[in-house]
């Protein structure tokens, strides 16, 4: 018989990017392993709310979920009804998997688990990386004292998605409890299709949340440089797919209009389902120039689709990409990024080879294997708690 597993996450609206995608994938993979899984979260969707019923059991993208009203704070996502439900119901579960650190739902989940003797795992989502801790540092120091430190110290384990994420977190906070490394999975459907991306109008793709840490501004400036150096090649485009803060998105659009690539940069907004799969599969390159990235689900989705990737060294998958010759790993600078894009486009045989390697490297991230590893982890924690 499988474990009764509760997944707690501040929000699952698509605008929040990879974590929202991952928690649904985790739930599906665990259900396929015959675990009893439920997600609890808030109805937060930026400044708005998801059009869902709250405090009732629902199915969301095919998985059991219970939404609670976010009462205030977009960053902290405070929800007293969610905290009260956790206090009443957390004892019904064998293991709790907490996604995020500096959020009300995470602190409330840790407090409820400790009170009821339920083991829990925390997935920090890269927020314990020194670069991330330096952003809004005063707020994070305050939250550490108001509950985050107890959340982390009381965890049975921290769930990291790469070795680099764990190393950086322990450099910043040496007192952290032990960690386990289990990557995030991608859907099997992405592995289908061919590997040819020599389209009449090739495009480089960024897909994800539009946030300053993702380096989309750097990508746009580098793409202006690419077009400036290849003025007679009018085929290449840059496609930016995702949503984010309205003011930041406006800044990116303004930047895109201010250079030689102004008519070749396309903002698609959020894409999902078949449109997302097609956009990934038909890309010539996938680019992620993040300041910090603990995993990067969209990177692995591109790799599974047979698309070579260009990433900066601060993307924690960079080692796996370099080892598998699945793309290009570069320093985080405009000249380096522009040079990598040009090099990839000018050598189609090499780009195809690295696309093939990318798909092969992505095999380790299929959801069935990830679900089995998480299921084994939960079972070990359950046995330890009942011993």
C-alpha cells in the first residue's frame, strides 16, 4: 500500500512557472505509483485569483487539490483558512512535502507537522542559494526569525533538484539538515517527434516566468547584437513565451523595440498544452540566461524535445548539459551569449548533434523514474517515523 502524501505549495497558477508545473507532475507520478496524494494551496494568481472554489476537494489538471483563499500579500500569500485546515488534518497523512520556504503555507505546514509528529520534506526551490538570499535580504532575515528557521531545522530532509543547489544552500546555511537530490520530471509526450529543426524561419526560444532573475533583458540585448552582426539574415527570430509582473514585462517590450532586432522579437504570453509542446519542438535553440536557477523545468522540456540549449553557468543543470554535450554553457554576459547563439546557428550539424544529445540526456528526467524515487523516499521517512 502506498503512502498518504500531502503536497503543500503557496500557489499553482501558471504565472508562477516551474514550481506550479512540477507539483502537479509530482502528484501524477505518485498516483501512478499507487500513493494517495493531495495538494493544498491558495487561489493566488498574481493580483487576481484563480476562478476556483475554495475549501472544497476538487480535481485540478487531474489531481486532487484543495484551494484556500489568499487573504493578503502576493509575496507571502497569507491564508488563515489553509493554516487552520493543516492544523486539523495534517495528522491524516504519512508524509508532507512542502514546496517553497519564505511563504505562509510553508511555515504553517512545518508548524502543524511538528505539532502532530508528521515527518515533512522541504523543497526550497533555489531560495537558499546565496544569490537568492541576497534579494530582499531584510525580509528574509525577518521571516527566518518568524518561522522559516524552525521550518528548515525541523525537516526530515531538504529536497534539492541538483547537486549544485544543495552545495550552494549549505554554503549559505551550514546548519541545514541533510538533503536528498531528486530532480523534477518532464512528461513523456515531449520525447516524441523528430529531431529536425531546420525551419524556414528558425527561432531561439525563452519559455518561462518573466522575472528579473531569468535574464530575459540580457537575452534581448544579446539578440540585438546577433541581428546587428547578421543584418542580411532576416529569418531568425526570438520568441519569448511567458508572463510576469506587468511593469517588468513592459520594460522588456520597450527594450525589444530599441535595437536592430525590433521586428524579430515576438512576445507570445503564457502558452500551455499542445501549443507549448509545439513551440518547444520546433525551436532551433532554447536559451536561459538566469542569474540563478536551481533546476529549470523548461530547459529539460526543451532537451526532451530534441532542442539544444544555451545556459549560463548559474543554471544548476549546467554541469549535466556540459557533460552530455547537450548544448552550450557560457559565462553570463551579452557578448558570450551573442557569440553562442551565432555559433549554434552557423553550424547546423553541430546543433543537430547537440539536440540529439539533449534528448538522450533528458531521459533521466522522465516522470515514472522520478515518482519511484520520491515514493521510496516517502516510504523510508514513514518507516522511520513509526519505528
